């Protein structure tokens, strides 16, 4: 009885009403722009639809069965994992090194360097990709000029299928480096100076200091960067799309990533149901990876 | 007398009322605003479209036509999403394999009798009629078309002791070997021929088509039942791939380390390459001093070129069909055909245009219309699946071109071709278009 009256009191309380009033529009908007399209995509993945013909027959799991046997989907999965893994490992490794250099006590203009490294991150993917496409130009690109200075033969950075994925990884690393460097710098600045002093008194220096003090205390930031980079790199599309445009662009299969494959199936071949199945699988992959990383983050915390 | 006066006055009043009514109708008709939207995938054509709209508005001040041009692939996505939802344009232009999807879906208005007669007249060819027809009705009028030719750099050819473009495969190989150039370190700085080796999309297959067709093959072949199957899992297909591999790795006349396509030609980084007439406009703009010419494609077992008309369609969403079709007809006036050629380099589809003055200025254009006896034409079949066939095959070709191990390896080449052909047939099966040979 007492519980019920408390409950009804709580439901009618101004705070409760205020909370409902504030949350309802947010939840409604989120449902409309997120939950409904996701639900619609999952629904569509069990149908065959070409976008133009109104007929949309139910075909059960056929899209999924076809997808797991599709060599292009397999290539896209492989390329996405290679791109995501390499770009995360390389960009975080370099960013950590840069952050350590920039946070040395005698380092001057550290914040200016941080700003310079961060600039690419705030520029949109499309202009960045266009600029890099010029840099990768086999005849007039700066990269071939630079490697030519040390006697290396010019390379078809984008047009050669053996190099094109790595050319995109270089671009991704370059763009994401700034954010990781700034976040690592913040993490380093937050490590209390007493820890370093105590460690130095105990005789620790160099790699020992890094392994026993810096790295453990940077783990939350490292894990955060891992989660964010995984989500972003699995959904990468714009640079790949721009880099493949035109006769001097990268070959599609060599740089085929999941979202690019999905886009081609949906808007080039008009296999909307098939693309929806692909989108659903991509959602599951990113969800599983994120959950794994969140669990490890919670464990570390 | 009074009666006569009354009758006269009544008659005058009646005539006045009728005149006013008629004037009112005319005024209201004149005031009736008509708005049409027009989409194209050729931004370089925008000045031509704007000029046509401007001239049309002088004759019909009540008609507003909103012209929007997008990149080719972009306009295809927009059409696919907007036409079925009736949010697309009233009029649009695209090649038959894209437009035909909407014809089959029932979203396109058939041509009125006057335009149907025009299409079937001598102004166009039966080839154009075929690309605009579906189940006995016609749905589009072609405005301009892509015609493939061989562009060759006169100065480079003369320096190598050559006076004309290659006319056979043997000449092509021989000329390319003479024209390729390397620096002191052995790095290629100029390709003998610029082959399409990369880029996503169907372009790689399209350029390979120019070699498989003369060899006797094609990309997809129509069966007597009206269905399709691959047309390259044969000697022609194997020979065309072998030609590419030989040019790349036996004769080393092209490579990944040099620039390609029209840009390379304009910059002098290649001696020859195959492309459409828009290259003439591109060179006029970017390399006006380039000494070059255009020639018909080399012969092998047969002779011909790839011709793809750009059709103009009126959608069922259009509320002013009379005006829309009138505008479509207006666009085809010969003076706009010449303007199209001069402005963008795209060749008009109609055959009754006198190009004498243009040929004097730009003789390179001759190769696009002056075909020798027996020179054939082939183009994209009007099936939606062709884009998927061409794009997926292009990826296989791109991968094959990197394989040096295919040199003098007939089994390897046959395997690449057979696997690609199987994929082509599977795409056709999935689309319900496959027919046995």
C-alpha cells in the first residue's frame, strides 16, 4: 500500500513530469531517425527489391546465404579488417610517440605542433582525398618525386591494385593521427608528476618508466581511441569512394571496404534487399567489436 | 426601325461579350505558367542546355525550365531514387540501359505520334530506334552520342616515322613499341598507348570491349529468344586479354607508373589512346596547341566502333506533356546539334546536320562520322543488369592486368576469361535475362 502510494506520488511529481517532457522528444526523434531506419533495413534484408519495381517479394534468408558466398563481400570484409587494424595500430603507435615527444619538459611550442597535427582531422574527407589523389599521381605527384630523390622507381600508388589499399591506409593514418596525439597528450598531462618523481627515485627510467607508469595510466584513453577508431574505420566510405573515381582512380576490388560494397549493391546495381542484408551484418560486426572493447574497458577500469 | 436598332444593338453586345470571353481565355492561357525540370549527367553540356532553354523561353515566355546537371553516376542514383517516388525530373537524359529500367517500370511516357515519326525518319538510324523502343512503342529521342575513336599525337608519330594511326592490331603493337619512351634511368615517361588499367566502374570493360569486338566477341550476346549470355568466353575474349598482357609485359608499352587517359594525352604522357569525342573539347580547353588527330579503331576480324546514344525521356510525373515533348523536339534542332559539338565535343545523334564549317575548324571530328564501308556499330544493350556485368567484369580485368604470369600463358588467360564469363552469366540469371547459346 505504502509502496503504491509512493509510486503514484513519484509518477505525479514535477521532477518526473519534467523528465518525461524533456526525454520524450529526444527519444521520439532518436526512434524516427535511428530505430525505425534500422528496423526498416532489417525488414528489407529479407526481401528482394530493385528500387524501381514496386514488387518486393519476401525471400527469407536468401540474401544472407548469397552474401556469405559472395567473393566481393569476402574481399570487402578482408579489406575492412586490414584497413581498420593497420590504421588503428599505426596511427595509435605514431600518435603515442608524438605525444611523448611533445610532452617532454623542455619541448617548446608543443601546443602549436599539436594544432598542426590536429588540423587534418577537422577537414572533411572529400577535399582531403582529392588532395591525396593529386599527391599519389604517378607522373606529377609529390610522393613519386620524393621517392625518386632516393632512387626508388615511380609507383602507381592508386592504380596499382597491390598498393592502392595501403595508399588509403596512409591517408587514414595521416588524418586520424592528430586526434590520437591530442588525446594522448591530455592523458600524459594528467599523470601526476609525483608518480614520475617516485619512479625516478626508485631508479626507473626510459622504457621502464613507460612500461610501468605511462602505459598503464594511459590505458583508458588508449581503449577509448580503440573503440572510436574501430567504429569509424569500419564505416569508412568517403575516401575510398573519392579515390576510386575516374580512370586514374584505385581499382574497386583492391580497396573494396564494406560500406563501399554496400553502396555499390544498393545504388549502382539496385539490389536493395541484398545491400540491406549487408548493412545488417555490418551492424552486427561493429556491435560485437564494440561490446568486446567496452567489456575490456570496464575490466580495465 | 426601332426593332432593327434593337437587333443591331443586341448583336453588337453579343459580339462584344464573345470577344471579351475569347480574349479572357487567351489572356488566361498566356498567363498560365508551366514549369519543367530537366536533369542530365553531363555538366559540360550545361551551356548548351541553358542556351536552348533561353531560346525556348523567347518563344514561350510562360515556360520555365529548370536545368540540373550532375556527374554521371550521381544522376543515375538520383534518378533511381526519385523517379519511382515521382519526385524526379519531368525530362531527363541518360543512356538506354539506364533509361530502359524506367521504361520497363512504367514510369516513362511513350513518344507522341509526331516524335515517333521523327525518330523513325531518316534523321535517325534504325540503331537509334532500337535503343528507344519497348514492346512496339518508342519512348525516347537521342540527342547526342558517344562514339569511340583512336586519338593519336601527330608530332610523336612523325618523330617515330609514322604517318597515320594504326589500322590493324599488328600496326598497333608495332607503333606502340616505337612510341613508348623511357628516361635515362629506364623509367617509362611516355606510354606508347594508354590502356585503361584501373578505376572502379564499368569503364575498364568498356575500353576492353573495343578490342574484343573486332576480334569477334562482345560483352553480352543476345540469343534468338531475346535473352542474353556472355559473348567473350571464346577465342576473341582470350585474344583481347592476351593483347593487353602482351602490351603490358611483353612489349612494355604501358605501365602503372605513368599517367593515363585524356589527361595523359593532353600532357604528352601518351602517344595514343581510345576515347569519345568529348576529348576534342577537353583538349581545346586544356591543350589547345596539341598537334593531334582522331582515327577509326583498328581492324582485326571485323571493324567497328562503340556508339551509345544519350536518350531524352519524359517521365509520367510530368503534368505538361505537350510542352515537355515540344521542348524535347526543340532541343534536337540542327543548330543545337552543332552547338553541342562545338561546346562539349559530344556528337549529335541526328544525321542531317551539315558539319562542313566545324570540320574546317576541327578536322579531328571527321573520324566520328565518316565511317568506311563495312564499319560496324555496337553499344550497351538496354538491360539494367549490363552495368553490374560490366563493373564486376572490370574488376576481374583490373586484377588480370597486374598478372605478369599471364604472359605466354594461354591456360591462365582462358581461366580468367572462363571465370569472369561464369559470373556474367550468373548476373544475367539472377536478373532473369539469361538464355542458352
